[in-house]
C-alpha cells in the first residue's frame, strides 16, 4: 500500500493518494460521505472527551487500543492508531479557539459497522484542515498525508450549529487475514 514505506517519495505518494480520494478542491469525499453511516448508525461506538493538551494524543491512543481490542479489531490497530494520533495532534495544534492555558476539549469517537471502522474527531475550530506541501526535511506538516495514506476515505465538515468541525476517517476491515 502506498505510504507505508519510509522513502523520500512516500510523502508525495501519500499526497497524491489523498487528492485522488478527496479530489482537488472537491471538499466532501463521496466515499467518506457514503461511509458516514458508520458513525451515524454504528453497531459499536464509543466516545471520549479529552483536554486539548500535550497528553491528548497518548490518551486517545490508549482509549482507541482498548476499544479495538474489546471489539476484536486488532488487525486494524496500527492504521487506526496512526490516524487517531494524527487527528488528535492536529486538533490540539490547530483546532484551539481559546487562549493558551484555558481548558478546551476535543471529542474522539470510534465506531464500527459492516466491516468499517469510523474515526471522528471534533474540535471547536471552524477552520477545516488543509493538507500542506513542504520540504521533505520539514519536521511537521505531513499529518493529513499520513491520514490519507492509511484511511480508505477521509473528509471534514463544519458542524451545522457553528460550534466547530468534525474530521472523519474510515478504514475497511481487511478482506484477507494479515500474513503472519
């Protein structure tokens, strides 16, 4: 799968994959829109509210790992945990609307239905995430490229009530068991 190696071309390949999935400037990803029912009508679903701070990614990963294990979805753990980590980190860095030091919360929801895992991250910012292009030597700026490389589909949308946004990512259960 594109984006799992560590070569210099990985970021570019992941970005290309993301734009194929999202469509340049298309906004709503039709695959993600179709999969949104995983969040809305889940067989299994659990949410956690987290303080938007430096510990949030670690807490989000621990919560997610526990849920995936409880639900017997360990085969997707590496991919799901990477996506959760990137989305939570982005929310903590770019999704804040209050001044530093003022408590702000984000909400992570993990869902499962019809062999699809849904990941939803909600924060208070009305600014939708925008993938960045940067030099290969940059220390940051690749989070959404990683999300696009690992997710089968992802999208973002503003909350209808104007209170922030949701970023959603979806992964299908592997059609064949992982090689041992």
